[in-house]
């Protein structure tokens, strides 16, 4: 016996005052309504309804169970409405995770703007801890995760929201001590500052792609923000996102190298759970991020 179904039938009978009217309101047969009430009384071991040919009245147990049933069904309807609202209305808590270096820069500004535009959405932003396993953010309780590598994983949906430009650079002091490289092969005699998850540097020259794996790694880190500091202090040559060193390149405290080579742009992706029931707050956030970066694109030209 489906307790909630028979409970609905019982409440409908009491409100309508008859089995026939209750059946009509529920869109089922009178016989089925009668069966529901009989099953409920058998389950509870008490008569709930006094039946006559003209009317329906409640026993003492019936009055008590009617009050209980109304309260339970009302709470179910209330929670159903609230859960549907989580999908249809942009409100609730939104948990986001992204790499430290991008979250501390442009992406942090975009997310702050979103929080202002949607005050009913309480944003929780965690920097760092983005796993190589693309679906881990869902298991970690996050709604959205940002990545700079394309995610070939059918368990998540991915949308490109921005483009990131990288440049090869070093401080003028370092270049004065070690001389400026003129070709990729010259990098073999230089100290390199390398991101632990970006061990091979990619370049293009004309239509040809070229790769270089730094041989003399003088310093490494899992965040570009630390590599930026190392480069400014003259520790070596680094491949860094332009948005993180824009002011330093403009001021001359970092110098762009190998102008004959181009570093391919890297897309910034937002990953989120797939399915037709994606919460409205997530859809709003993804759309807002894409629109924000169209208005305020991440730096896409060398300021030098």
C-alpha cells in the first residue's frame, strides 16, 4: 500500500464529504477511493470514516488522522515546491572551485560581480584543490569547477568562457646576467621556472608547432603566482599567463622573450554536472561568466 496515495484519498474524501466527489477530484474511480480508505483503516486497525448513504463523517480516530494527514501532505507540497524552486529560481548556495592563480585575478573579479548581481545566490569560492580527475569536484560538493585544460569526460558538461594568453618572460636583471635567448635551443643554457603541471612548453613559429621541455629547472611550483614572484626576483625564465604579470610587463620589471615565437592561447573552461535538471543558479552563473568575459576579456595582447 502506498501510504501517501491512500492518505491523499482519505483527505479528499473528508474535504469533499463523499467518496464520489473525492474520486472526481482525484481523477480515479469511486471504487478505488473506497479501497484506499479500507486499506488505510486495516493498516491502522481503526475505523476512520462513518459511511451512510448520504454522508461521510469522521470517527475520533478519523479526526486525529485527518489533522495528521493534512500536515504531512502540506509539508510534502511545501518541500516539493522548494526543491523545484532550487532548479527554476536563481537562489541558494553556489559552490565554485578554481585554480588559485586565475581565481585571484580576473575570475575572482567576475565572480564578485556575479555575487553583486544575484544577491539571493550565496557564492562559496574555493581557490586551489582542482583535481586532475574532472568529476572530483562533483563528489567534493562543488557545483562548478574551472579548468584551463579541455575535459574529455562525459560525466560533466563543459563551456568555454574565456581565452588566456601566456608569454615567455624574465626580469631585465636576469637577462643582463645571462643574455637574452634568440631561439628555443638557447633555453638549454638558461634557468627555467616551471609549473609542475606544465612541464612541456608549447610554441608556434609560423605554421609550425614546436615543443620544449625545460632541461635546467631552477625552481618549480604548482601555482603561477609563486612562479611570477620568482621571475620578478630574477631567478630565471618562466612561461606565465599574461593576466598575472600585465603590470610587470608594462613597467618593464618583466621582459617578454623570443618575439619570433608565439605561445598558443589557452581556453578557460567551466565544468558542471550534466543533465536536464541543472539548477537555475548554475545556469545563471555559467551564462553570467561567459557574458562577463565578453565585456571584459582577459588580456589578449602583449602590453610591451
